[in-house]
């Protein structure tokens, strides 16, 4: 067949891998063995579920061999599902999915980190060109008669030929370059397999020649030998008392392609009416795609150690998408479909039990403040999603939420807040916005600071959506100080007299602002500021309105704020005795506009605001 060129992105990928990851070149073997394992999983599944394949002889294994000398080679062969000519072209010459482009966009320049990205984005095959100047792939797909051979130097393109072989599976022959010739060695191959692929659930055999010596230490001859070089047992099925922290972390890195150890893990086996094993890991860092709709699920499903899927988002709730690991069930059918997973009662019980186990582990982590703070910085937002989505586990999730506070640095829980409330305080107060510094200086907090009442600082935009779903905690109402009613239960009798004094002023302010505001009210929450804006109890706050607009909610009616004025402030006192006129009107508008700015609301007419401010400055200077 004529030479075919690589797709542009594949050429870019090859160049980057060869020139950026040379210091981590041994990962090529990890990637090729991982691909072989996937191929074996697929064929194993077919032999158990498809009539056409049940009678087929299937001996799952990966075989490694090498040739030393002037033209060293390394051969990786598997007895997996194999590839057709079309598969070879699609998988090795073009982009079968968006993985390659995503990988290119995530390359950081750090060889160790980028070597793990390879596994995450499914482009690992190309790493073999770090150690080989020519690669041959001979493959025969299960159920097909014709085999094919793919050949490339990783630069000019590739060729595909018809080939002959009786055996189903794939053989990859690497013609090793100067960088890769060290891999034509029994000890190098064996140590690399132990490091990266010991937990692959299929036997990996290495063929080599063992040198024999006589009694005087002279070489007597060479004997061909083949040895299994990996453990080849399902890691999660091993007894926990046999496993050490190092074992768990090595398996985690193999599973997740993470460079760091796991933050923690859950290893549990259920026996009785329902039999299943779970092994879940909580990473230290959130994966790059965690907030994307097309995120890659981190949990693999097995049925009696038979791999079923690693692309099913129904195995755990979406708010637990940071969890990596394995579910292995003895009770699910092998031919389980996506629809069955969504409706199956066994799967529902496994899912519910898994969620409880993860929540128990997170609760344990939360007892270590520093450790939990690291976890919460990475995954706290997902716990908030869980509070919003879950009913069954909502109470446990609410206990795990953490907030910034006006009382102390770092994070506090709702339980911390309740524990230090005064006995006569009936509500838990919080303020929402997007800028922590601005929130801490907000005029809405003035009364609470004066009365030494704690207010939670919620500066994540998702808080606006989540908090209304937690109306109470431990019989205490949660109240947003951004709303008009939050200050009502803190009113004093003397406030009523002040309200009467500003009643005529409020009438004049309403006539000037017109439909810019929903209402104008005297405030008991302000001490240092002349005015503030709040939302009516049933209206979205200014921040929530911004979120709604950003999410494309068109045709939304314009919601007006309530302007509150401080009867005790000098500016308000002066306005009480002032006659209506241009200067009075400008002063009222400035009062309103400054309140908007403090809440982070964009002004409709910034130029008008500046003009009014300049006039005021002229008059006062």
C-alpha cells in the first residue's frame, strides 16, 4: 500500500512526545501493556457473552521478547481482540476521538506530569517512538480471516499491508534506537513491568535466554526460558491485611495515571445477599476535566473480575466524579447494558452502599483539619453539588460543607457556627458574592459586626444556587444578609422612631428613583454606611441574576433591588432637611449608585455617575 500521512495533530503529538518526554521514556512499555490489557478485556467479555465467540479458544496473556545485538528489538504480543485494517488506520494514523487534541492543549512542559497525561487522554501508543525508529504492528481481529501489518518510522507517515497469521491478537515490534536499546534487556524489562504493570489482571510473560556456567565460572551455553513477570491477580480481590500503603499507591497510580499518591482510599467487600468489592481512591488534586460535561468517569465496573466498562457515569452520582477506582460485582449479568445499569436494583444498592462508604471516609478525613482543608479546596464544590442533588445523603453532605467566616480564619462548619451561637440567636447568617475582600467590607455586615454576630462568607458563585436548598440546620434558620428580611429579627423598639423621621425623605427618594428600585426602606443593619441594596425575600439576589444571565436565561424579567437608607448617618440627616432640586436629585442617585457598586453590580450609566460625583466634589472642595 502507498505511504499514508499522519493527521496533522498526530504529527504534532509525535514531535512533542519524542522531544518533551525523553526523560520518562520507560512509560512507553506501561502504555503498550495497558493497551494489550484493554484488548484482552474486550475479547474476554465477548467469549463470555457472545455466542459466536464462546467456543473460541482464549488464553489471555501478554508476551514480551527481545533481541540484543546491532539491531535490537522489543516485541509485545497479546492474545486480545486484535485490530482490522480500518482499526489500524483509525487508531494509529488519525484521531479516533478528541483525546489527542485535548492532550496537546494540556501539555505543561513538565516531563513527569505530561507522561501521565498520555494515559489519561488515550494517546499512549505514540510514546513507543521515543525508543524506536521503526514500529511494526501485526494484528488479526477476532472473527476475521485477514491480518494486517502497520509500519511507520513516526515521521514520514505509515503503510498498511495485508499479512498472514493464524493467531488472533496484536504483535508490536519495536526496532529500538540508541535511546531505547537498554530495553533489549531482561532486567530492564522486568523492573519496568514490576514498576508500572504488576497489577495488570492478565499474566505477562518474558522470554529470554539464560546463560549457564560451569563449575569454574565459564559460560557453558544459553537456555531459552519464559517466566511470568507480574502478579496478575485482581488487586482489589487481595486480602487487605496483605496490602501496604505502598501497594495501594502503586495501584492507584497505575489506575489513574496520577503522579501523586492518593489522599486516601476505601477498600471494602460486601458478602451475604449481595456480594461485591469496591476499591475507591480519593485523589489529592482534581482532574483537569472535573467541571466539563464530557468528563471521563474514574470508576471501572467488573463482574466477577471480567471488565465491563470504564465509561459509565451511572456507577456513582455525578458529584462523586472525582473518585477513582473499581466496583466488582458477583450478582450483575455479564451482558449488563447502560439501561440495565440505570434501572437494576442490585446496581442501585451497590451505588447507595458505595456512596455511604465514600461519605464515611470523607467524614474521617474531616477530623484532620489540615488534610480536610486540602481536600475541600479541590472538591468542596462537588460536595455542594451533592447537597443540591441528593436527598438520601443530604444531611451527611451538609455536615461536610465548610465556609469562610467573620469569626476566624480558615474554614468553619455549620456545626462550629451553631456551637458558638448565643442562646438568644435564632438564625445562622451568611452573605453571598464573588469577592471575599469585598464581602468582608460590605455594609450589609455592619450591624452583625456591631452585635458580634458571626456571618459566613460565601464567595463561590455556586453558593447562590446551593444555599436555598438548606433552609435549616439543627433547627436554626439559615438567612442571607443579602435579603431584606434578614435583619427583621434584630430590630429594636428605638428603630421605629427613626423610621418615622425619614418617612418624608423616603417618599422623595422613591419619586426620584422611580422604577429603578422595588422599594425604599429605613435600615437597622447599617452603622457606617448611608445606604445599601438588598433583594426582596422571594427575588434572586444581584449575584444570582448575573448567574442566570451568564447561563443564557433570556427573556428574564428585570428584578429591582430594595434600597435601604441609614437614618443615623450624617448624609441621610442632611438630606432630610434638604429641598428637592438638581443637587438633591444627584445626591439621591449617588446614594443609590454607590450601594450598587458595593454589591458588585454594574452601573447602567457610568458616565452619568462620574458626572454627578465630579459636581459633588466641586461643591465640597
